[in-house]
C-alpha cells in the first residue's frame, strides 16, 4: 500500500469516528502532493458539509468533477451542497443525473429517497429506499427513513417492523425508539409504546428526553398526575433544561395549579432569558387569569426575542385591541401586520384580527376591503359567519 493510500485510509477512519480536524489534515497532505486526488477532494467536500461550509463543499465537489467527470460521490456531495444552500430543485436534478449513470449508487439512492419524501412523493421515496436497502441492508438511516415514509403512506404495521429492524442495527439511536413509540401510539398501542420507551431508558440511560416522551404518553392517556410526576422528576434531573420547565409549567396549568405553573415558567425564563417561549407561555398564563399588563409585557418580550413567531404578535395585538387606549389600537394593528408577515400570510386569524383593529380605528374603507378579500378565501363556517357579521356592521 502506497503512502497516499495509507493517508486516505486513515483519513476515512478519522472521518468515520467524527475526528474531522485530523481527517482534514490527512486529506490536505494528499492534496498537497496531488491536487487532483478524487478521494481527498471528495473527503474534503464531506468535511465541509459536516461543518456547514456549504460553498466550500460545492467547490471541492466541482474540482473533483473537473478532474474526474461523472465521479458519482463527487456528484452526490455537490448536490447535497446545493440543497444545503437552499437549492433543492437543482440538487434533485443532479441526484437524478447520478442515478441515470449509476443506478446502483447507494448514497444517490438514499438521498433521492430523502428528497422525494421532502417533496411529498412518498411512493417514489419508498422505491428509492427499497433499492438502497437491497444494496446495504444493515444501514440504520435507510431503515429509519423508510419507516417514516411508511407512516406517511399509512402503513403503520410495516412501519413498526421497520423501526424495529433499524433498532436492531443501532440500538442506541434515540430517534428510532421515539419513532417506534410514536407509530405505536398512532396505532393505539399505548402500552407497547411505553414498553419501547422503557427499553430506551434501559439501553440508552435515563435521558430527560425519554422521560419527557413517557410523560407525553401519560398525558395522552389522560393521566395528568402521572405525567406531572414524570415532569417533576425531569425538572429535578435536568434543572438547566428550558424544555423541562416549560413542560412542567404546561402540565401544572392543565392541572389548574396557576401558581405552580407560574413558578415553573419563571424558572424556564431564568434558565434562558433569551429564549422566547417562556415569555410567551407566561403571557398565555397571565392572559388566562386576566392579568393584562403582565401578559402584555410577556408577549412583548417574546416578540422581541422571536419576531419570526406569529403567535406572540397576534396575542399581543388582541390584548392591545381590548384596551380603551386609541394609541394601543394603532399598536394592535401593527402587531397583526407583523403576525401576518411572520405566518407567511398562511393563517386566517391575524387577517381577521387586523380587520377588527381597522374597524376600531374607524378605518372603514380598509376594513371593508379586507373583509371582502377574506370572504373570497376558503373559510370554516364560524370564521365566515364572523366576517359576514363584521361586514354587515361596517356597512350599517
């Protein structure tokens, strides 16, 4: 074996073990001696992808292809770099080109299945993944993705079997247990789902995320006390987990323990003051017990921390609209506009609330135009009735 081959083999071993810096050093040594070595160029593309250096990954792939046209690994990693840069259609075209020339290329088949699933083409995804499994039957990721596709196709029975196959291959992968538990829950096999999560605890350890899933099952059963017990243990075990305190707060609120819920949510806020959700959940709590000023303050903070979330904007707007302050009505209008922008104009509620804000400010023409526009959309009966009522009031 030549020195170059030894370097490449060691680099691949380092890469497989996640030691990216060492792998990169070895690939770079190979490229220093021969800058057209395809193995080293593809290896550097993989490392660039793993470190979110997507433009660099594309450059390495293109350089490999400039020296070795049609090299399938370089084509696949080049396509993945395009996808990571927000160009999924171009990535799909390049993967399709790989499969035209190399229809037995495992990575191309796997990623074609993954992209097909992302496009909602689940039957096609299944075909690609079946072919990938024929080539590499002991690959956890293919089995796991195939199970998720089967769930989308409504074949819960086979999905359960495939999740189990995946876990036999890699019994320490938490998402496999969670996927299996979720599909068992969908199949109304709650006891089996709980056994799967207990198996995860025995195999992986007493991870707080597993305990949260078990608490979720208890809640699904309607056993709020059981879920609360798990949630309290999780918060005690992982006191720096924002999600643990949020879950506990939600369960305490369901149990009508407002004071306990507030303490849990304040703890979540104190653990991570820059996390928007504790502020939002506190807003919901204060809103529910008619503490409007505290609710407005909490919602306002949530909107500052997460302007891309539409619910805090919308809820803040509703509270401002409910006051007798004309200046706050104008602020409410602005909040609903931000909610519409954050939701991608896909949620009807902020539009309806905007019409109310316009009405309250005597902007009748704008409100009429908005109501008429909304009535052209597909609406549920309640929303349509409310809009027609508002429109009738505006016309009077």
